[in-house]
C-alpha cells in the first residue's frame, strides 16, 4: 500500500483502513504520551486530533508524504502533544470561550509547524550526504567527540566548523524557497 492509500482512506472514512491505522500506530503514540507526562486518554485524544488534522489538510490540499504514513502520523502526534504540554504550562484561564478560540489557533499552529518540518526535511535532501549525516548527528545532540569518531574528521574543531557550514547552507536553501516567508511567522 502506498502512503496515499491511508490519506484517501481517512478522507473517505474507510473503516477497515482506519482500524489498521489505529492498530499500527496508536500503541506507539500511547507510549510516547505516557513517557511525556500524559495518560491514555490524552494519547487517544492526540491521536484522534492528528487523524482529523491530516484528513482536513488532505481535503484542502492533496499533499504527498515523503516518509511512511506511520512516521508522518507519529510526527504529527508528537507535535500536537508537545504543543499541548506547552499550552498547559502557559494556561491562565479556563474560560470555555477562550478554550475554543485557543483550540482553533492551536490547530492552525500545529499545521504550520508540520509544514515547517516538511520544508526542513525536504531541504535536508538537497544538501550533501556528508552535511546530512553531520546535521542529523548534531540535531540528535551527539557530542562533537562522537561525531569525530563516526566520521573522517580529525578534530572537534573541524567538526564544529563543518556543522556551522552545513547549517548555513541548509538555512540558505530553506530561505530561498518561496514557502519560507509564509511559514516564518504566524
């Protein structure tokens, strides 16, 4: 099955495919949410919101997923859960009117965040394999010493310089994309 199959299944409300999505993905999302200050109900809510967000977005703009559907869904869930944690940390009022307005804004912010991540991953493919490798290790918070031992570089100083140059190149490629300005600020 290609990744479009699941997107179309969500939009068409194909119960069999949706059950497959739940069976294959909900346990991973529950595990993530439980490990990050949530409970099972939170995980189920986040999962449902992610599916709804993906379906609504696909109805509006038939986008393509460049990774697996499962990885894409998990990333959407992670982003929604992190946003939810930040929202609760900063919550000032419990007014229902404010809650509804905030939920709509949160969904919009989550969508923009997802589009930013998609742009980032797309542009990562445009830099050299060496830069991709270095940046993936750097973003995974791998120490410079570990990067030196995993690559052909001789010292941490050289790795730092390479990380700087690769980040600069990636930034230039991202900023040159016409979507950058629309995703830069909310």
